[in-house]
C-alpha cells in the first residue's frame, strides 16, 4: 500500500457509502430503462444475437461463421448470448450493462483502498467520473469497461502483494478474452514491477499463456484473414496539414473529455445543453479545472515520493503509456476509434493514485460531481423517443465544432425487430468480432 497513513478515517465511511450508492444507482438505471443507452451497445447486442443463432444452427445465420482462432473481446458477446437463453435480448443487454458498472465500481474501490486506504472513499468518488464513468463508458466500449474495471482491481491487489503467479495466469487469460488493450496494460505494469525490477521469472511464465493466445489472434487476424485493421483510417482528400492539426488538437480534447461533464448529443446532433451556451461553456470549464486539480495534486504527490519503491514501480510504465497515447492516431487503428483515449486511462490510473488534494478541495470536487451524476442519470432514463432509448451515433471527429462530446443519438437496431430477415451485416471494422461474414456476404470482416 502506498499511502503514508494506512488507518481508515471515520469520515471516509459516509463517502464510501456515497460511492457505492452512485454505483448502484447507475446499475439500477440501466436495469429499468427499456434498452441500454450506450452508443455502441446495440451493435454488441446484435452481434451476440447472431452468435446465439449460430450456436443454435439457425439457417438465418448461415451467412456468418465463427473465426477459427481465439479473439479478445469474446467474453462479453458470449455472456450476452448465454443470457439470451434465459431472458429476452434487451433484458440481457441491461443485465450486462449493470454488471459492467458494478465491475468498474469494484475496480475503482479496490484501487483506491490499496493506494490510499486512509482516503479510500473520497479518492474513489473523485476518480469515478475520470477513470470510470467517462467517455469510453458512454460510447459503449463495454469490453473495455469490463477490462478496465478488472485491471484496476488487479493492480490494487498487486499493490498489496496479493496476486501470485497462479492468480496472474488466470487473470491474464480472463483479460485476454475481455480486451486486448487492458491485457497489454496488465502485462506492462506487472511485467515492469516483477520481471524487470524484481527479476521474478515466475510472473513472466505466468503471462506466457495469454501472450500465446494474443500471438495466435494476431496471426489469424492479420495473416490468415489479411485484416487491414493496421491501416490508419484517414480522409486522404483533406491534405496533410489539416490531418496534422486534427492529430495535435485531439490530444488535449481527449484529456478534457475525461472530466465529470458529458456533452450528450441527441438524434438531431445537438448537445442537450448546447442551447444553454453559457451553462455549456462553464461546465466545459469545470472539466478543465477538475482534471487540472487532479493532475497538480498527482504531480505534487509524485514529487513528494520521488524515487520511492512505488514511484519506480509504477511511473515508468505509466510514462510509456503516455507516450503511446501521444503517438496514437485519433482515428481508426486496429479496428478501434481513438485508441489513445483508452491508453490515456491506463496511464492516468497509477498517476492519479498519487493525487491527494487538500480536504477542502476534495470536498469541492466531490460536491461538483454530484449534480452531474444526477444529470447523467436523468439522461439515461429519459432520452429517446417514447422513453425507449438505444443510443448509437458516431463520435464527433477531429475538426468538428464540439470538443466535450459524449455523443448519444436514438436509433433502434435489428434486435428491436427480431423478426426481420435477412440478418443485417455486422458493423464496419469488426476485426474485433468473434464472427465474420462468409464470402456470400461480401467477404470476411
């Protein structure tokens, strides 16, 4: 554990209860809405329905095939497909969305308790909108949500030296089937701490099974299937100067988006609060100040503990991830949009663990987040025609006017009309899917 005071404060108990109250409120909200209000979720739900039909041998799924190699991101669609044998598809989606919130909550709580047990409740509350319910969550990156919650939990256990080689082997294998990026984060942090610094080859051996699956997946996707996912998707007609500007501009935008204010966008491509321009501007400024306060507090903690064991164990891999974030393109890469957004979260987790703002500032930061959590919960339960929200829209691309975008728009996918035939094609860029479409449907995806 890395806090100088390891005794939990009595004042932290109400804050810990408040944290779990918010987590349960979000989970309950996803359970009661008619459909999951997260951008990419309809596509994952549809893919899972195709998986179920394929397992049943339904002729409607004849134009789809399972990939003959292991695929990261497989756990969630398989879990959804299994739940669909028990409940109808939209209910299965709501259950897994609620579980993803609980996984994030457990991960953040374990991480905060391991790194700063004396202030675990307040730290968890401050980190929730940044590391938990931030843009990737609202964009419906459900596999990353599960994986990041698991990663935070494992880093918390490892910080307390409670993760042995066998546990690491199991955790890494599970992480492979959840999300490749979070698996990379786990291997980087634990590999640096145990293999590089401590010369613990047992931990290296523990990571080999997951590494073998990852190599098999890479060979299957990029050699056997010749997936072009390594190609960065950009608009060649725009010229190199606008592309460079977009690339540079999107880095601070990505950081600011991790604040507690989310600019939800409706089906008409209008931010819910953009009509109230003064309020929208000031809430955007709240994001800037919130992130700045956390980073200043974190850098103060890093300076205070310079070259301490925890500093040497956590900061170098975090800096490598910061460099990867800066180098990552903000467009399609490896089938992921703005992969740097996820790399930034992996980098920020241990850096922000050093943040210990003054008590008064922490109280202000927590107080600021509460009405914004209320706003988020209102959006989840109210947006959409006839209160039936399925949120799916493209994120604002670099160069658009909006910079605080967590876009949501209403649409109904195939799963809302399950009798429709033939089955629609999978969404573009599904190199991350456990399915591909057979040549009869226009080639493998």
